[in-house]
């Protein structure tokens, strides 16, 4: 199966600014791989190097075993779909989709057949003669996908292609795009800063920061087993606690939070000293407060407010010491065991198998000067 990408020691510098710093990534053929991170983390620069729009300062980009780092874009079996779609307004849908075929020796009938097949794939049969201005945002995105897919690339690169769509349409197209990728088996490399997109669509993802890959793995592994504070805080909602690890305790380690003791069974349980522990809001159990409720990984607190989210509540609880913890409570209608009004005393149970000790984040590089920052493309 074709479409394997291996990135080895890849670096890209713009003057004194290192946008991508010696990264290694493996993207197996037929995988939906996402590069996720905040603006300026290097994800788009990496994508542009895979596409051939940027030349690496050093390192390798292996496409099915061949280094294409210095190969021009038109000689790589790679196509790119951009956020803007870049459709030709004077051409109809069929003309836009067939544009790349003009350099191939095909008869009109062969060209018409291939256009019809790819439009059926993206569910746009019957739209052949419409102009881009007559299409919705989601339909334009599908035309851009069809135009890229008709050239049968081994790899399809997608640079935040859902960014211009409204929230409801984005959710619908997340599912459609993943289903399309699964059906055709082409390797998709997707760039986004949207956590939900990355979790929903990816087979694997890489969280990037300051030109480095902080962590790579399946969405579930990275979400449930973040290695650093940055990954825990960036991917999903997390509660970060300043704690002291003081030694082994059963299957994990003992943590001191203020005057209370806890046990953590996940993460770097061999670490000692001042560090951070995290727990996801959905793993915290809210219990009705009783006098003397302590120990067994429990904390007393008071409800600050509860945000209704439809299927659940996001409850903000202020614990002893003044910190706010976020807790997800399922919406069970009238069957809620007790109220969540402001000022309600509660006890929070932090299960040991949900409490994770985090590795310290690496020291960030110095901030670039304004002159250096201007040398790097705006969207990375």
C-alpha cells in the first residue's frame, strides 16, 4: 500500500527563527494523521515542507522510502487542500474538478467519466454545471477535495480545510471527511488547532509546540495519557494541581495537596518533589458533602457555578486552598442526586486510577524579536 510518510530530523529555519526543530514522525499508509497545536507551533510549516512549498533547512521527508525533501511539488504524488479552497470562480464544478487533468492525455469521454466518479464519491452528482458562487461552504469544500482526489495522489494534505465553516457544518463534515478517507484509503495529513477535530477524525495525532513534537499517538492515548502539562492542558479540558510527590504508595505514589494526602496510579509515579498532577473533569465524582468527609482521595469544596451544556453540566468547584476544579456531571434530569446551586457544599472524589503525575515541561526557547518573527509565515 502506497502513501507512507517518514519525517526524519526535519528542521526549517527562517533566519534566526527555527519554525520546525529536528522532528521525527511516522505516518503509515492509509492513515488519517493530524498535526495539532497552537498558532506558531510549526504544524503548517511542516505540512508545507511535505507538500514541497518550503524547502527544509535539513532533514528528510521520505515518501514510500524515497527522500523528496528537495523534489519540486509537481513531481511529488501529493496534493493539498487549503482553507480558502482556491476554486476558480469562472469555472463550473466540473471545470474546477477537471482542471488538473488538462496535463494528462485523456479523451473528453475519459475526463468526463473521471469527473463523474469523483463527484459521486464526494456526493456532488448533479452539481457539475454550478459555479462556486452558487454553492454552500460545505459544497465548495467538497469540490476542493474532488479536485485533489481526481489526480489520485498517494497523500492528501489538508491545511485547516474546515476553518471557514460554521460550527454545525464543521461537525457534519468531520464525520464525512473521515468516512471518505476510510473509503478511498489515501493517507490524509491534516493540520488544525481545533482539539475536537483532531480527536474526532484522527487515527493518530501529534501535538506540536515551539517547533517540537510534544507527544504523538492515538487520540485516546494522548488524551488519557498526556506526558506533559502542555499536552494535558491543550488537548481537552484538564484540572492541573500543584502537588508534592513524597514516595511510593501501593501501585502508584503518594501526593500531598495542602494538608491532604492522595494516591496517584498514572503517569510518572517515580517522580519526587514539587510537580503537577492532572485529572480530567469527567473522571471526578461529585458527592454530597458530609461532615468529616476526607481521605480516600477526597476533597471538600463549594460549587461556584454550574454551566448547562445540554447533555451535561460543567460544574466549577472551589476547593480548600482556593483553586477551582472543573467537573463534568451528566444531565440526568430530575434524577440528579442533589442540587448544584451556587454555594452548595460538595465532596470531590479523585480516583487514583484517574490521577496522573505529569513530567515537567521542557524549557521554552527565547521569544524571537519582531524582526525575526516577521521572517516566518504567519500561519504555522
